[in-house]
C-alpha cells in the first residue's frame, strides 16, 4: 500500500453507506454509494466495473461533499478507481447454481433464521434483490415474549460491529401467520428456496410443526437445536447439547415429512460431531452450523450492568457476526473431515459479510451459506457484492461451477504434528512501502524473538540467527510492507 492507497482507504472508511445516499442523487451516470459499497465489501474489481464511462461519470450537478454527512472525498475515490489497473473481465456468464440436499439454489446465499426472515414483506424484498432463499425465523407453538432492548455489540473504531449479541428467542407470529408466509412466498417465488425453521417442546409439537410446514409448501425443514436464549427448559441449545434428544426429535420429524431436513447445531459444545452424528442417525440430510455462542459482549462501567441493559439486568445472549467466523469454520472443517459425516450437506453460518467469507465456507465443504448479522448491519443490499464478487473470483480462477471448489481446502487441514517443522519461511520487507513506524520492531522485541533492529533510517533489519519465521511482524505491519518469504530454508 502506498500513501495514496492509505488515504483512499481512510476516505472509504469515512463513508457510512447511507440509505438512499444523497451523493448518489448528485452525481450523473454513477452511483457513488454502490461503488464504495462494493469496495467495502471486498469487491474492488466489481467497483471498477461499475464505472463504465470514464468521461461522463465525473460530471456532477454540484459538489457532492456538500451533501455528504461525512465529507467523503468521492471524486478522489472514483479517480483512484479509474486509474487502477485491475483487469476487467466479463463475468456475467458465470453460473452460481448450487444444491442443498438435492434442492436447487440459484446461488449459495440464504438469509439465516432470524429477524431478517420473519415477515412475508421482508422475505419478498430480500428474494427480489437476489437472495436465493430464506430460512424463516424459527416457528414454534410456545408463547414468546421478548425484552427491550435485546441487542448489544462489540464495536470497531469506525462503529462497525466486531461481534453482535442478541437475547432474542423465536418467531412472535402465530403458526397460521407463518404458514401463510410460506404459502405466499412459494406462490410468488416458486424457484426460490423456502426453509422452515422449527422448534417443538416435545415430540408431539415437533411432529405437528413438521407436518404443517410441509403442507404449506416449505422446500426444506431446519431443526433449531441451538437457540441459546430459550426460556423453556430442554429446548434450543439444551437439545443440541444432548445427542439423545437430537436423534429423538430428528427421527420424529423424519417420520413426519418427506422433504429434506437440516439440523442446526449449537456451538456451545466441545465436539459438534457428536450431535451431528446423532442428527444423521435420526434421519437428517444436512447440518447447518453455527447458531450463536453464549456470551457477554460488554459491561456498562457506569452502572455495572452487562449489555443489553433491560431495566437494570441482563442475561447471557447469543454472539454472532465477524468475530464468530473462525469458530464456525473450525466446526465445519471438523465435521466435513469426519468420514462418517462427509455424506451430509453443509450450510455454513457465522460471520459472513463478504464473498470471500463465503468462499472459505464453500472450500471447507459447504454448498450453501447463511447470513444474519451482516444483513442486520447493512441491509439486504449486500447481496449485490456477494454475487458479483463471487462471480469475478470464479471467472479469474477458471471455475465454471460452485462444485469445482467445494471442499478443496478440507485436505489442507492436518493435525499440528503433521506440519512441516523443519523449515523456516523468513519475512521480507518492501522498503518502498515501509513507513518506519517500528510496529514490527516493538512486536518482535516484546512479543517475538527480538530479531529486528532499526537502521538509521528507521528501517527494520532482520537478524536471521534470531528470527524463527513466526511472522508476527507481517501481521502487525499497518502498511502491508512485510510479505511472506525470502525463502524457505531448513533449520
Ligand atoms: C437477532 C438474531 C435472531 C436470531 N434468531 C434465530 C432464530 O430464530 N432461529 C435460529 O435458528 N437462529 C437464530 N439466530 C442465529 C442466526 O441464524 C445465525 O445462526 C447466527 O446469527 C450466526 O450467523 P451471523 O454471524 O451471520 O449472524 C438469530 C441471530 C440473531 C442475531
């Protein structure tokens, strides 16, 4: 990254992605909000493609920074993009078709069960914008009463969510209202996939719900064995932690419907393979993972109440969003690498914001992915860059179908004792990019092996006798000036 890249990045960070952005009404021929959104959602090349006419795009009616609530220098961002040398490929013919338990999806992106898929009007809007399907907010027969407020977040410096906590339970709509939602969605969107998430309190309720959602026309059923916020004992994650109950309820549903069944797993457990195997034994066709992780995001230091503060008290709640992706990927990989479980379908969930996150899940063996927190933070519109970014990636990698890369990274995961322990990959500094901040120096000195010296120009010099190749320096470098290897050598 050179200084102009950094100032461009900071400029982009200033943009808050306004709804119906005022800047987009000022510019002619381009939509700055759409372009900056593409950059923010890791679709840099797509952003460049959104500017098709260099000459006319910068003609605007008046200065856009005047209307921008954050004074973002949009001209500068657009000019930098136009000057970028990214290759422009036509990616429109890339087919994103994939399958979940044999059911066709037009692309791998589903709304996961939550508030974002709780009402007909909301689902209709999402499906119209390009989502391949929706897992409806969990349908149940128990009374649901929620608290206010019900969310809290761990935030980054730019106010974006690092992680998100909710203390919400299940659908507040009646069974009949939910059945009508399924019927209407299937009628209006026959090629989209409608998945009914259900949760019963006993075998009779599981059976009844499975039969009702099947009758209403759901394409698949997802069994919620994983909500961590349930008031009723022996429901939600209590079930997911008990393989006996997982198998019992899966079997009841299997005997009540012909449509495919996904079992949604709780991460509040050590080994997810155990309940996953129980679900398979009970007749599930696939696994959805993960639901949220029991958490406390923060405690208010004034009144010492954890958040969300519900009239002076709080409770543990489910953690989701960016922070949980590494935990979810681990569970997915453990299941897809398990011989007895590798014939199951996997729908990956947890911390997916961009097409890159999705590719990680797919490469570990999922054939579809589900999102909630990213949509709660930015809206259904994020589907634009999920689809476009994935298509551009596939075009560049010469993948003609999603199945070309599903599961490809699975085999690259081995036990620690099977890793190469005899060679060292030293870090390499690009002195044109190095700004002499000394972050590598201090991290190596206090958190590494004291293998970096500063020369008179504040440039890092590596002592290869001390360097063990841990590459903490590369990870802390704020300017991407340290790259992976001079060369790999034997110790
Ligand atoms: C506000 C909120 C409500 C949720 N409600 C449900 C639910 O009713 N049923 C369910 O199976 N999962 C529910 N979830 C879990 C999500 O479907 C998903 O598994 C989890 O949030 C992780 O994905 P994410 O990081 O993309 O949000 C909920 C999550 C949130 C944030």
